[in-house]
C-alpha cells in the first residue's frame, strides 16, 4: 500500500513550511544581496513596480513588453497555456 503524500496532512504541511523557511533564511544570510526574494503577492498586485526590480537584479534591460507577455503570439506548448494568455492576475491569491 502506498504511503499518503506529506501534502495530505496539515501536520506535515506545517513541517514542510517550517523547513522551507529555515532554508530560505539560511540562504538569505549566506548569499546576501546575491539572492533575490520575490514576494509573489506583491508581484501580482503591483507588477509595474515589482517586476522591474527582478529584471534589474537579473541584469537584463527593461522592456515594457515584459508586462505584455500574454499578448505575444508565440506558441505555448505547456499545460499553462490558458494562464499564460490571461497574463498576470490575482485570481489565485488568498484562495487557500
């Protein structure tokens, strides 16, 4: 009989969450300003201010096209095609 995955139990979800933050805090201390932490909620709420911060960190020249990626007519061959075409949105925030 297969074991129930860790994400089906509130206790193990909590344990995984604590482990994640322990790793995140460790690497933030070790890497300092070489590590970019993106706040997803802020990014989808304020992409015009948050996305440029990421692009600058990556050393890429800014283009307003970054905010219009969903208008690109290139073929998307992944299961996320619908999400890509909708663009940045707040639909998944706080649905937990």
